[in-house]
């Protein structure tokens, strides 16, 4: 084992954050943590990790639940397709297979997630390369734009003999998460500073990818009935979740006529997705229907924002009694 590898492991064993999944060897629990961390920051992921496992402590418990229940427990964590894929996976296997190759065949498991589970839970010698590892290795070896294949090959060759591959993978990830940061790396505190070829020009490694996310304009129609809000099952990105009607701005008149309402403009909500930004003009109206309790259904974060803006404004206008301005914990943003 080379000196820099010894330095990294020594640093990790001394400084690793005490995360709830850190010493976990149960492959299912490791999988849940990795899926959560795909699009959620660590501090935000921890309460959802505990909540999800409290309700679905095993793969069997997840398998026996309905998708709607799974999405409701996941609510707030965002990127709901992760939960949908976890649920689908639970219905395809009795137990998680103990190999990197087999794990990659499961729905929703890419090379990184499969490698993380295989190395941490089963001790397989396979490199787990996420964004943190990409940044650490690119700077350490001064690589401007390594391809995923090149980076995996490099990382695989760096797995130290005689050491736990799961611990090694986590050490690299931890360094990238807390020291080798994207914009302001803490180079003086880095255990690999003396070995780092890219230290003096860290911003070049890896070369930044700058892509402006396009903005999409939409309209939302909040209809208040006798017992609650009109909700419908959503499609596309929010498949399996519920929300108010969301559609291109030019369709507002036709949608309003279909419901027999005359909506008024309430507010504008902005929401960022992975590859695009949404600008939603929110309209509302009283509606001659029953409606539902929004808290009883799994809602995406976008819908929580929309209802949080719309309901108090409708209450202020006298559309609903004031006590219902913040129903069931949905508050203004």
C-alpha cells in the first residue's frame, strides 16, 4: 500500500462523520442510504433514512406495502422515482444479490450504487465512483476530463490489497464530501495535500461542466371544494404522486371551462429540477366538488409550494374560512 493510501485511511478512521449507515452491513439498509444520497444532501437525508426504515425495516416490509404508502413515507425527500424504483426492486427479488454484476441488473441501480452496496455490504473488491470520488481522483492525478470508464479503471486499480474495499470507497467519498470540495477545497487540511498533483490549479480538475438549465413556464389550478382541494394523480416525472392540475400556460382557459370555474391569479412559484427550472403561475377558484385532504396523499415538493402559496391567499379573499388557510401543515413558502 502506498503512502498516500495509508494517509487517507488513517485520516478517515480518525475523522469520519458518525453517519447512521456508516457501520451498517445490511445490504438493504445500505441501499436505502445510497438511493437517498443520490439527490439529497447528507443532513437532509438522515431523518428520511430513519423514517423510511422505521416503516419499512426490511426488503420484505417494503415489498408488502403499496406504492402510494411508500411515496407518502418518502414525501419531502424529493425525486420520487427513487422511491418508486426501490419499491419495484423489492418486488423483483427476495434478497439483494451479493455481487456487483448481479446488483447492476436490478431496476434503478447504476454502476455506482451497485458498487457501493457490493463493496460495503459484501466486501467485493469493486470501486464505487461518485461525484466526490471523481473530483478527488481528478485533482490527485491532475486529470482534466476523465471519462467514466477511465475513472472507474483508475479507481479499480487503486483498491489497496488487504484492506476493506467498502471502507476504502467510503474514505474517498468522505474526503470529497468534507475536504476536497467543489469550489473551496480545504487543501491545508487534506491528508493527501503532499501527494496531490492538481493542488495548485485545483479548479481545472476536473474541468467544470457549465450548462444553463432551461426554464419552462407552466400554470397550476388550485380548486377548493366542499371538503378540500381537487387532486389528481400525476404523470411523467411525478408519476404515482398527487397534485393540482399542472399544464402549459396557454391551456388555462380550456381547463377552467372544463371545471366550470373562473380562476384568479394568485402567485408565482419557482422550482428547480435536475435539468430544468419551472416557473409556475398559480391560479385558484372555488369549485363545486368535494375535494380531498392534501396531507392524506403523497405530494411532490412542487405541489407543497403551490398549495402553500395559494391556500392562504384564497382564504384571505374569502374563498375558504381563515382556519383552513394552512390545512394539514401545508404552509406558505
